[in-house]
C-alpha cells in the first residue's frame, strides 16, 4: 500500500500545474467571498426539501446564467434539476451541486438548540454550501476558459433530492454523464480530507397497508387494522437483524399510523431504508423485507403495496484523482477561526454528549488514507461514480466533532464557519479541475483505473425504471 501511494504521489507531482494559475484562481474565488456567502445563506434560509427546491435551484441557475453559462433546466424529468455548460470540446469536466434541506432540522444560527418558529426544515447536511461552492468552482473555470488559459467544457450539474430522493440516479439513467471525462464533488463535514472511503448502497420504499375501519370498542371484530400490519412487519424485520450481515443497516419510520385511537386504522404506512456496502446484498435483503411485509398483510388480513422511493450504489473510488485532489487541498489549507468563532465553537461542542476533537482541527488537512469500509452513509454520487471517474472531498464547514443531520450542523451552516469551509471546497475543486484541463495524462490514468475497478459490471439503477419520486417528502 505504501508503494502504491508513493507511486501516486510521484505521478501527481508530475501533473502539477503552473502554481501562479492556481494562486490566481484561488484568489479570485476568495475575492467573491461576500457574494457566495450571500447566495449560500439565502439557500440556507429557503431550507427547501428534496424535489421542492424551486427557489434554491432558481438562484443557482441565475447565478450561472448571469456568469455566462448556458443552463438546461428540468432535466431527467425533474423540475429542479439542471445542467449548466460553458466551453466546447474535451475534456468535459463535471461538478456536482446539491441544495436540498432535511425535514425536522429547523435551527437558527446560534449555539443553542433554537428552531425557527413556523419552519420545519433545515440544512443539517450543508447542501446550501455544497451547491454554492460547486457553482463558484464552475464559474472560476469558466473565466479561465473564456480567457483562453484553459481549453475544454465545464458543466455544473444541479442535483436535487440527494437526501433520500436519489436525484442523481435519474440523471445518470438519463445519460447526462455519458460524455463527461471526470466528475468532481464535495461534501460539508467537520474535517478537511479527500474522500477515500466508499458509501453504503441503499434501497428504500414506502410500504402501505390497507385494512377495514371499525369502532375500536364497539365492533373491533369488524375491523382489520393496517397499523397492526405495520407493527407486525416491523417486528419481523427487527427479528431479521440477527440473521443478516452485521454491516447491514435497516431504518424505518411509521409515517401514518391512523388518526384516532378509537378507530381501527384502515390505512397505515411505514418508510424503510436498507443499506449495505455491497449493492447485491442490499437487493437481497430488501427482497427479504418485502417478504416480511407480505407476511404481515397475510397475518392481519390486510392488503399491502409498496413504492420504491430511492436506490443508490456504493461509491467507486479513484485513487489517481484522489491523489491529485489531495495536493490541491494541501495547497488551499483548512479553516481558521476568529476569536468569536472559537467561542461559538466551544459552545457548540459543550452541547455534545461525547468528547470532541480540538477546534484547531478545522485548520488541519487530513493525510490521504484509504479506509476499507463503506462509512456510515449513502449517497447518489455512488451512481455517478459508476458512470464516470469521480473524485470528492470533505471540508470543515462544521465545528470539529459535529454530526451530520443535527441542529448543530444546521447552526454552523448559517455562520461564517460554514462559509469558510465552503470556500475551501470551492478552491480545491477549481484547482483540481485545472489539473484535469492541463494534464491529459491524469485524465487518462483516471479512466484506466475506473475501467479496471468497474470491471464487467453493467450499471443498473437499484430503483428500477420508476419516474422521479417528486412527492416523496409529502
């Protein structure tokens, strides 16, 4: 393994682009700090959930259009998805942009739990920063192409509903990445590092049971409880946990359990996720969950149908691209807090129930290290990574130790702590793209590695041929 990384480091060193060009690009992005901060915080304030990101998507589209991009909207049958392009010819470099919020994570930009009154959703995964940084990187590359310092095509992909909606899967299925040479992405987090950890493949569905309503006291024998069916299914799935691989993750939430205790519920619904590092295992275990649902319906004399909501692949890593991105992340550096931000960070960490890393860790760039597990989450970037060589990083947009999908992450994302990390990501992506435009050998090496690692696998969306689940958050 050490030999592999030494070889990659030597290879990457040979690819390093003229430092003044990168210095200029990084400085130009930084000069737009206030502008990009305004955009990110506007999307943070919109806090629109998956497939409902009308204002968020429109703002990013306008920003790109005003910068000179041609924007194609409503792609892949998704109203809030878009592809913005500039330039011509090869290489074609894609940058992914996300912008959906999460339900139940409304939070003000303060270091105590304090939701906004009348607002349910919040950016607990930092996608307002994600989309804005990607747009910033794309605009910088556009400027360099326009100035004839680079040659090729830059595309920014507006990707809705990453959180459970599998937006990118439909975009891959629609062939929107077929002519792309390399895709770059990033994700907010609590550290600065290049992604060399895969993701869990995931398949999700809503299981709907239909029974017979009746008075729960006067004539319960006349009813057939759909809620009983849901609870029976949940019990059987929980019993399954002993007999499935330990890496498996299964989660569910009862989204409809009836309306009144004295009425036997004639309808109930439960929403399931099934995850595993291997996509084949996800399919096998999900099919077992379906059998549990069928058994629950049989045992309660109800009927059942289910709707596939999402399905994502694991993440196919590309070490050649990761090594190149690592050098650029080191060039950019991490996040430095002001005294006021340090005080905010300490208050955030005081809310944790565990010992957190030092707040100075936000300024550190982690060494490039391959982790031989699938991490703890899933992402529809996985499907993109099976279509085209893909590379990504995480940037310290949250106080070190902050978990994703938390009120603390939402709070950090509404402050300069989040914006500073966003700028680290924007610069790193732009500089990595510069390497790709100026070093054809790096692109070729990435493609060779991609082809070898993908092998003879023929991509097939785990969510089948269903249309985008535009109302999955309803």
